[in-house]
């Protein structure tokens, strides 16, 4: 199918708006211009809306569940909120569990209507160079590290870890186990260690259902495949009603917890239109990262 989207108020790079017209063919953006001269191609005017890329969100430790519960969980927590890509986190306790736990995580996502990447959580004390090499083999771009105390950060052989990351800089994400009383000291040590070793990392752990920022998407290597509307890219977007009572200057003015998109499109197919949500089992694809951080600004 071929058509033109006119006068779309597109949010670029999670920041300012840019009004553009998009030429769409076979569910892909062929080119984008400020305006496209008149042709016989069907047109759709979106000037009453704010257009954002489809959201990339975290789903943390999705448990095994029957299909009706799985459908309800993803519909209410992700599809309704404009999510078109998931970062699905699964947990292992030991390095040797990775292949089997990844297989189980894939099985749980077989009926996903949303595209997905995988990330893994492991206790900090189990972080080893050989584990990192396994993550590289399976193209896992992020490792969530369970941290119990400050001393654990000092016992990790960070130099060897850094060597194992060559050509695939995995991003490390801190997850405090429980609520340690010295959490501020732990996080301060975390940031210092990561800076000193020049390792890709996040300063804190994203929460379940969080819309990942452009910087995180770049660190993980998910951007620009996801989280962007670009020439040659997939047609994944959300439409929000443009508020008449105030001017939105940046994407930060859209609170995703309270603003629900009116329309969501995933790979050219309508997922949400008003209150109607279409759940397509198995429509989601497993995605992999080529080189994390390659497009980092």
C-alpha cells in the first residue's frame, strides 16, 4: 500500500517538533519532506495530532502465564500506552543458566504482538568475562546487575570485564537488592567505578513499563532501528491529540503515565484506535542489536 501522511507534528529525538510529510510504501517510510507536491497518491492529514515514534518499554521478569492473562497484561500495560517494542528482562542466578533461561524467555514471548529485545539480570558477584562473552554471542545488549552492598563493586575484575566487551559494549544497569541503608553510597561507588573504567552504564535501574529515553536506546543499540521515524525505517508511531489549551514545546511535556495515545501503528498496522485495541498473537518479532552505542551522540 502507498500513501502520504501530511502535516505531521513529529517529535524528533525526544525534543522539539518538526512538521513533515511522509511518503509511505509497503509499511516503510520512503522519504520525508516539509511538503510533498500534489500527486494522485492517497493522503492522510495528521495536523490535529502530535506524532511520536512507537515507545520502547521495559517488561521486567514476565512470568509464565496462560494466554488470556498474557493478553490482558500486555494490552493494559503496554499496547494501550503506545508500546511497539519491549526490552524483556529475564533473571539467572548462575552463568551456565543463560542458554536455558533465554530459551524459556523466548517461549514466553512467542505470542507477543510487540517486537522485543532481551536483557538479562544476574547477581553482581556472578559477573565474569566468560559470562560477558556468552551475552555477546546471544547479542544481549544490557545486563542488569543485582547489587547487595558496596564491597561487591570492588571485588569485580572490571579490567577483565572491559577486555571481554571488545567490539560489543554491553550496557550495565544497577539494581539494588532489597533496600540497603547505604544505597546512596552504593550508587555513588557505582557511578565512580563505571566512569573510571569507561564502561557503558545507566545511573539507575529503569522501572517496569518505563518508556526508555533516546540516550538509553542509543546506548543499547536499539536506536535508530526503533524509537525513531526515519527514511527507510519501519512505520511505528503514536498519535496524541494536540492540546488546544497550551503549547507543548518538547516531548517531556507529554506525561506517558497520564497521556494515552489516540492511535498506535506498528509496522504499518493499526494497533490502537480510540478505545479499540487489536491484539495480534505472534505479530512481534525478536530483534537483535548489531553494535551497542554505535549511534551514540
